[in-house]
C-alpha cells in the first residue's frame, strides 16, 4: 500500500488511528482520499493485531464536510462526474466504510467541528461516536440538488424516529452535539479539550474486552436487526462461530475463576 497523503494511518498496540488529513479544506473527501481510505480499511480489516479503529479529522474545525464539491464541480464541467447513485460501487475506495457491512471490528468516530454530508454519513456508519461540544452534524444534500447516497438517507431513518429523521433529511437543517446526543446519535459529548481523553477511555474499554466477543456481538447485532426475534436466534453468525471455538472463549472464564486479568489472543 502506498503511503497515504490525504489520510494518516497509525497503529499503536491494538488500536488503529485513521485521520482524514485535509484540514485546509475542512477534510473534504476527494477521489484520491477515498482511494487511500479504501486501502487503509482493507489493511485494518486484514490485520488481526488491530482490534479497534478510531476515525477522526485533522485540525480543530471539522471531522469532515463530506464530498469535495469543488472537485465534483470540475468533473461536472468536464462531463465526467457520472450519474449519482447509492453507494460507491465502481468508484475509488469501494467498498467505503459506509458499505463495509461485513466489518466486525469496532470503529469509533472522534468528531470535532463540522460533520456534514459524507462526514456525517461516516459517523453514522461507526459503532461509537464521541463528539466535542462544538461539533455540528447535518445532511445538506437536499439544498445542493444531491442525495445522501452514502447511507445517510438509510441510516438516519433507522437510527431516529421517522418524523425526526425526515425533518433533517428534507431540509438539511443542522444539529449541534447536544441535540445529537439527545437523539441517541452520539454516545458522549465533552469539551474539545477533553475529547482525546474521553475517546481514549472508550478505546481502553474496547481493548480490555475480548476482541472476538466484540466482533461477534457487532456482527450479531447488525445481521439480526431486520430479523424476527425467533429467526435471530437461529441465524448463522460466522464471527460467533469463530469466538465459540477460540482460546479466548475459555480464557475469560478461567481468568475470572483464577482472579487474574485475561490475556486475549484473538484466536
């Protein structure tokens, strides 16, 4: 994988830190950034030593304002933008995080400043979202003649009551971090100065948990969401099959009985 120039990828112990790194344009995502992100998500998913990812934006003004509209306008002028559709199939970086439905490793969004359009869609696709008090969320596509096609129109209507979701989708209205927390879109809101520490606490709890259990739980929760309860109990979950037959499945109870900290191997 070539060294990223628009995304930073850093690995510390079992934690991958992925940083959108175009602060001069509020971390707007162009095609080159999407390509780099795709390579990074591939690497993270394939690396058994990486248990958790933290996704953030460089600088203090934005997580990401979404699609690079200046780049899009240039491609429209060249008549090479193509017809907008849902998802990213056939585009650089596919499958993007918003479509990595089989990713069982947890992803934490660390949001400061603007999370607009595709930036908000990235946060919606994460498992845990920690925001600073100055964070702002919105899907402004309706005001731009566009579509929240990276999952925003689908995820927001699943994560919020219908009327609430439609209000934000149809108008592009913004919500602050406190409102996002009240609606259940954000796990915790803290002052900007305490954001790193708060995220570190959540990450520590995730790493302290058995990695195969975490992956099995995420997979089961996602795959069973649309199933009747009876079918959810009998569905097949590959990550749970792996956990059941792992060393970690016995290590946890043994460590508890022996009054010691468990040593997870993720196998």
